[in-house]
C-alpha cells in the first residue's frame, strides 16, 4: 500500500533526491513539501489532512523541526512523524522522541534505514 507523505526540508537538492528515492524504493507518494516551520505546521495541521507520514528536518529556513514535532502531538492515530537530520545526536534523538517522533534518522548514514522504515509502514498498512 502506498504511503502518503509530506516532506519538511529546506535544501532543494536533498529534498528532490529524497522524494525520488522514496517514490522509487519505498511505495511513497509525496503530497507536498515545506521549507519552513510555519508552512509545514499549516499544511500538516489542516483538518482532514490525508497524510500518513511526515519526514521532518530539524534545521529549517525559518523555525525548527522541533516546533513541528510539538505541533503534531495530537495527530491522528496511524500518522507517523520521523526526523531526518544531520544532527541526530543521542541527546537530539531523545528530545525528538519526547516530542513524539516515531523515529530519527541521520541524513549522512541512515537513509537506507529510513527507506526500510517506510517500507515496513507500507506493509503494515496493507
């Protein structure tokens, strides 16, 4: 089953490569993307927003991925939020988990783990 995802990433090259990899390898349909906390919060918090997975970077053009995590604490059951960041330290992973992240992945060496996570989520919904 195809997951519907929203990407929060302000680096265009990373975002485009990520979208391509997710759509090709992990049965993901990307519904949209945002570069700022406020744009992401607005889109993801819409009543009836039909997303299954949000992939959030921590450092954005404006705001922070931590603010997005906090805003999504009341998301619908089954909606997953993961962090994809170059700053996936032990302390940051703990903070993200406290704010409701379902998983945290390091951009530099855990892209395969993110793809595996997405595939598991797709299979779980099937």
